[in-house]
């Protein structure tokens, strides 16, 4: 568990009207937290957001975590892996992301939450930090905010392990890549089969959408987002913990699968094939990390090998937020793969 919430940095705090909002990803259940409000038992902000929240609070930011439920409804206390409970505030369903539902509906709910932060907390400007599909939900929310002339301004977007081009798990579930592309890797095969079962069970929503077929292409979801990020600097953070190759002479692997963080291929997390009209200004960072503490746990690794808990990643997120005001005037595509 992580507890302390006081700033130990010498940085001047930003205005109360400016905040960091952490957005969790697909199939996540995460509670709403505020700078001075968090769940009293278990992981204070859930297994995606807790370490990020703690670190950024320590840097003097006003940090909120957006509520998400794996299914419809309000967030409820959780048991099992990454539990939390006794949370001070439960927001209504229409401000809670259904992390199993469609990307665009999630964006509408997230936008409503951001507008609520404006009216209830006086927040005018936000830096969004999206983990996994939280990056896609954030992009959908930005489009809603813009199209409805919301008073909330998005200053920057940082994504961690976000499947900009889809996840190979959904690619398999939707018949776009074969199981053999796992090259016999059990973690990969289990993930693919598990996603296929979920897609069959739910029939619609995130599992059907987080793949190359839905996101990529001339008429795909990404192209529909052209222009949304025109004045917003984006930092993309990807993990490459798993390579697929047993030796250097094993031959080529499918780059839509390998290397990956256990759920998302590196080239997808770094938006390799995303066009400039969709993503005009980007900087990229790569770490030898897994997708989440859940994946690290499955692989028998320390939690600090996860993108959301690695101290180096957390510092990179901090620097992305700090650099946001001048980022559009700085170098573009730094650290990013060539298209």
C-alpha cells in the first residue's frame, strides 16, 4: 500500500484550477480520488492509479483519478488482486467509464467527469495521463470537450502502454493474427485466448474495438480523430519486457505482437503508423517494463517492472507534465520510431 500524500519536492504548486487527471484502461475498476480524498483500505486509487497518484501528489500537483468500472454502474469496493475499499466519494454512472464498453461512450462519460471537475472543483485546465485504453478514452473525451465548447482545456496527454494501433490480443480475437504469432509463449497464448473468450461473451465494446481493423485504415477510428490533438503535446511511453525470440538467430517476429509489454506491442504503444494529422506532436520513451502490476504478477516479476509502478516511468510522466507549456515549440518525434 502507498499512503503519504504530502509534497516532498521544492516545486511551486500550480494553481488550483490546474490538475492532473489519471485515466485507467480497459477492464479496469478504479475509484474516484481527489488530492485530499482516497480509499481508506487496500490500494488507495486502485491497481492502475495508486503509484502514479502518490508520485505526482509528491511533486505538488493536484491529482484526480477518474472513476472506471468493468461493466456498467458506479464503482464498488473491490477484493482480489489490487483491492480497495471505504472510498469517500462514489460518482454517478454517467461520469464513470465502462471499461468494457465502447471507446466513444467511455469518452463521453470521461468528458462529463472532466466538466464536473470544472463546476465542482474549479478545474479549468488538465494534464491527462492515460494508462492502456485510458489513452484512447482520453482522446475520445478530448473530441467531446472540443465539439461541445467545454471550458475545460486539455494542456497535455501522456499515454502509458496505450494501444494506439490496437492490441494483438484483440487482433487475435477478431481474426487478424494467428495464435502461432505467439511463438509458443504461454503468457501470450493465454492472453489471446482469454481475450477471444471475452469478445464472445460481451459481443461489443472495447474487445471488439481495440484492434487494427477498427482503429487503423482510411476510415478507421484513428483517422476520425484527425485534428483533435492539433494543439496538445503528446508523450507516448511503451514497454518491451517480452521479445518473443529465444535467441538472436530465431528469425523475424510479427512486429504487431513483438516486442510487447504483455498486452500491447511496442510499435502500437509508440504509435508507429499513426499519421501526423492524427498525432501532430509526439515524443516517445521505451522501458523494459510490463503493461501493469497485474502482468508483472502473472510473470512472477516485481511490481516496479510495470509501466505504472516503475520509478523511472513515473519521473518521465512528471517531466512530460512539466515540459507541456513549451513542448509544441520543441523537437517533434524525439525517441519515436520512423513510420
